[in-house]
């Protein structure tokens, strides 16, 4: 089943569950639209640095994942500023926080 056919709530919960299976922890910081809200995964390590993965669509209209700020870890305050900015434009976004020293996406998708 592709990500396009999964409701946002299901995909968000799957990311948290996958993180937990990998020994990390996850929680919902902001609930968005259950069916179609865009998901942002804030993945931080113990030192407080991290990355944000966000959903976007590719040229074929399929959901893919990208780095919302960049692939290099940033301080958590910068990540939170980015997420606050995104919430101003789209109040239906999901924000999931994953605590993992690996800073990897728990669902292991291709990142563009």
C-alpha cells in the first residue's frame, strides 16, 4: 500500500510505531487533519540537534519525503521556528517528534 492511499493519521502513527520498534521514542506534538494533513517529522538526538522530514509531492503527484531545513543537524530551536512558520500557513499539519540518535526517518523512505 502506498503512502498516497494512507490517511495522514495512519501514516503518523506508523512513523511513531516504527520508531519505537527501532528503539527510539515518538510522540504527536500537533494533530493535523486526520485524512489529508501534511506530516512533519522532527527527529532529534540526545544533544538537542536534529532534522525535519516533511511530505511533499513529486512531479508525478506522489507523496515523497524531503528535508524541510537541510540534511545537516540543526539546533532544536531552529527546527521549532521552522515548524511554527509552517503552522502559520497550514493549520492542518501534523508534527511528530522522534527522539533518535540516528536522526533517520523511521519508515526508511527515499528522501529527495
